[in-house]
C-alpha cells in the first residue's frame, strides 16, 4: 500500500474495523493476489464489514499467464452458457469487452 493511500485512510478514519479473533467469517485465504477467488473473498469481507486483508492471507501473486488462462476459461464458460451449454473446442476470439469488467468501489474525492 502506498504511503499516500495510508495517509488518506488514516486522515479519513477509514482504517480496518476491529475483528473478533474467533469470527468464522474472517479466516485467511490461500487464493493468490490478483485472482478472481481473492477478489471474491475480499468482496465478501467488505459486504460483511470486515477488513479486506487478513494477516494470514497468501502473499503469492498470480502470474500473468495464469491470469490470462483464468480469464479465457471464464470467457469460454460464459460462451458455453449462452450457446446452450455447448463447450467450444476452438479458442474463441478475445476482446476486452468480452472478458467482463472488474467493478471497484468508488473512493470519495473530497479532500
């Protein structure tokens, strides 16, 4: 996390809420950073009002090759669903709009 981001969080009292160590919803994840699974875990934590990061979370990053494979598989699954559950045997052409969009929360612009 950048120094400026940390300052903004501290200045606006946006720090992580305190969590009971026994909370079953706040457990570490082995999902690599940048993976869809990690984003889903973080979204669930946010929805529950928990800190986004757990001290025991995996710190390994997903490689760009793995990320491309993950996105391609998601695209093929989506294509199969729209084509009556027929699996495509040939690689489908890719475009940024066909891979979906990652929606991030908006950060207030007030200073």
